[in-house]
C-alpha cells in the first residue's frame, strides 16, 4: 500500500478530464430535464437490507460485489452499487407515490462495486439513469427507450444498437423460469459452477453468463416471447409500435 497512490480500482479525475465530464453531465441533465425528469441526489450509502431486497440476494452484486460494513451503531451499511434502489426508497420515504400521477426522476453520481478492476471497469464508477414511477402504460417504456436514444445521439454515440425484449409480468416470468429449469436440468452438469447454482436459485440469470459453453447451451433455449400472456404480448407490441412511429431502429432478441 502506498499513501500516494489511489486505492486499487479507483482513479483521480484531473482538470483536463473533468472538463469533458462536465460537458457530458451538462448534456445528460439537459436531455433528462427536457423529458420532464427532475434530478434526485441520494446518499452514497444505504442500509444493506435495501439492496438485499431491491437488487436480490442471489445476484452477483449482492453476493460478491458490495462494499458493506458495520457502523458504530451496529447497523449494516453498504455503499450504493447502483442507483435504482435508493431512488425507489426516496420515492416511498417522501410519499411521492401518494401525490398521484407519474413521477419522473433522474440520478447521476458515483457507485461502488468490489469487482476485479480491468479495462473500463473500476470499483468506483459513475452511473446515470432515469426512473419513471407510477405509470405502467406501454408509452412509458417507449419514452425511456426514446430518451436513451436521443441522449446517446447528442453525446455523439450514433452507432449504438438497441436490443429489445420483454420479461413479461410476474406470472409470465414464473412460467419461463419453470421452462428453463425443465430444459436445463438434465444437462446442468455441463453448465459452469455459477450457473449450476443459478439454475436452482434464479434461472433467469443463466442468460447473463459470459461463459462460452453456457452461452452455447442457453442459445438453444426457448424464447421468453413464447411464454408471454396476451396482455404482455399486447404491451410489448405497443412499445415497438410507438418506436416505429418515431423511427427508432431496434432489434428484438429472443432471450
């Protein structure tokens, strides 16, 4: 350890680099505000239980990557690894849900994950995002996709591709999870050790695996679209219909 070296997985943002960040943050705020979103700034640490419930106890973030400690009051505290759970906590705490209508919030700030540092991945990193709360209509989903498209265009990232899918409602997801278990159970020994555990605890996570052998197996799985109820099929069709109207290009992925 050197007292004159930043901790592993972190970096200093020097003045010339900070100028570029300031420009990018200005564009992000301008676009989000133009869509009617207001900025929210939450603490960089929260009660650990918030992330256990909000992200899920079986996720890699919770199991492997959170910076968690016990404070002097004996409370388990974690540095925020992502922005959604704190925003939803604030939404509930400040009773924004009781005001009726839609609440549009955006966040921008540092997050923390204790993962192996590598090119483009750090233990302290910056994340921005939006949360559209209190609205389940297809137009709301389409708006968030259009917002992201417009933002990246204004940032000069014009070659990005948009991939769309739907995980459906709670009942659709449960049916698909059962289908995944049924399809993979006999060949589970061919999965990596992490995916073998995921198959029992959270089978949808198998679709995230970067292991080549696991990807070969999961590429043969049925599409989640085959398990969507009619209401969820209609919802997804309306989302892509809105995107077609505003000429946003996308590709639908089967799983």
